[in-house]
């Protein structure tokens, strides 16, 4: 029996309970835990206690309510979240830093709780950093594995022992719940590791004397991702990142204006020439130019060539760890898809949540102007400011 859903259903039968069942992304009710709860209601014999509706589950004898929502870019639209008794976040490893920053303060009801369940991925994931590496007060952390299953079958024991004997690293992740050093098939694993080793992910200053360039991957029903960067004295200072979905162009322009940057060129992909982008019915490049922005189109390149371009500029990139947190999470999780069943050796990257920041970063690598030649004086200033706890990197 699912411990989490079983406990919530029993509590909801005993008292009024308002439960937010959330995931980072949820495109439809089919993506939620609605079906899991429905199965548990039948398993526990609680049918007389619950009215299972298409998009909610309601208590028949009290005011208990289970609601289902995605967190990413949607928390502001979840009505009465402050009145929830419990927020149960499933697959919490995928929840972004931005989602946590919005969800946690929204749980305002006295005595309210946030329940999380997840299989660890990377130590750098926002959930692992917030709740494991920096455990909040009044938290209960329970690590569960195969040892906690009294019905653990022999067939799985054989599989477990075989993996331990043949691939210790994979065994420690799959069966012992340790974090991976990198996502399997991660495209930028080496580049990210090098940036971390060289402490190029930290605090990056905005240089007010130079314009900020932006690099877009455009979506409407899909996500729109934007990187903000400045070529400065031999470096690409990546100072900010913005992402959302289902928003018109005006929303992004307002957000960009509120950041207070002096903008230069806005680089958009070639499909920005198409009409019907960002729900406007018109092409993005036209709308941006009418708003007074300087717009250029990124040269169309095969994906593999764009990835190679990104790898080329990576050693010169410095990322702001806080403002670029969600974009960096995408770069860490961007991975190759499986080899086609036809047996072809060429693989394409997976198209998932991580592909949007990764695509925008590819466009940046293709379009961004070469920075000025390094100033020897800048290296001395840089060395004294590389630590996360010291002064910002100076432009």
C-alpha cells in the first residue's frame, strides 16, 4: 500500500483536510496522483467516505478535499493554497528552486505541513539542497530502501545483487538511494563539473556599463526560456535566467523591465519568424521590434552543431548560482535520448523540461559576440572574488 496516500486518505476520513497534491509539471489530471488515490480508496475500503470526481476527490461526510496542480509557473493560479493543511509533492526531485520559493511561504495555515516523496537524482537539485543538505527545522526525514520492504521478492533480490556485483555506482543509486554524480547520458556533464571545479558558478555582477544580451527559446503551450548574458573582458557573464509557459510576450517584457538591465540585442530562434507565437497571432520578431527592442535571428544549425558550440564557450562562462539556478538545473539534466530502434547510432536529445533552457543556451552559444580580450588586471580581481562567500565577480 502507498504509505503517503494511505495516511492522507485515512486522516481525511477522520477530519476535515484540504490537501494539495502537486508535481513540478502537470499538463492534465492524468499526470497527477489522482489515479493512485483512487486505487488506494478502493484498497482501503473507503469508497463510502469519498466522492471521486474527474479533477478532485471530495469527502462525502466532511469537508475533506484533494486538489491536483502543477507547481512550475502555476503557483500564483492555485486558489486558496494558503488554506491547505497538507501539500503532498510527488517526484519532488524535479521541483525547481523557484517553485519552492513560492510554495513554502504560501502554506500559511497554522499547523500546515509539506510532504515530499522522491528518488534522489543530483546533489545539486534544488530539493536535495533545500531538504537534505540544509534540512529545515521541524522536519522529519525518512530514507527508505529495499530493506524496509518486508515483502521484498526474491526475483528483485537477484536483480539487486547482480547490479551490485557488476555496477557498484548504479547499484548505490538504484538500491541505496545515493545521488548520481551526473544524469545518465547528460550532455553537459563534463562542462558543468569543470565549471563547478573552477568555481565559475557563484555570484556574478551585472556590469552597468555594458548592455545585456538575451537568448530565447520560444514556446507558448511549451516553455519559453531566456538567458541573460554579458560578454565582459574575456568572459561570458551569464547573470540571469527567466522561464515560464502560457504567457504572452507582454509578460516577459514586463519581467525583463523589472530587472533593471540595460539591454542590447535580443536573439530569437529562426522559428520566431512564424506567426501565432506566444499566443499573439503575430511573429515575435515583429512584436519585439515594435516595442523598441533590437532583435536578431539566431542562425539555424543542426542540434549537434549547436551542442558543440555550447561546449566551446562553456569554459568562458561564469554563471550566477542564484539567478540562474533553474536554468543550470536544466543544463545538468539535459540528456541524450535512446538510440532509435532502427539501430542507428545517432541519438537526439530528449525533448522534456530540460530541453528548453538547453535550447536557449545553444542559441546563445551560436549568436553571442566574442568578448573583449582578457585584461590581465581582471584575473587578479577575479581570483580574489571566486569564493561564493566573497565579493561578487567584478566585470
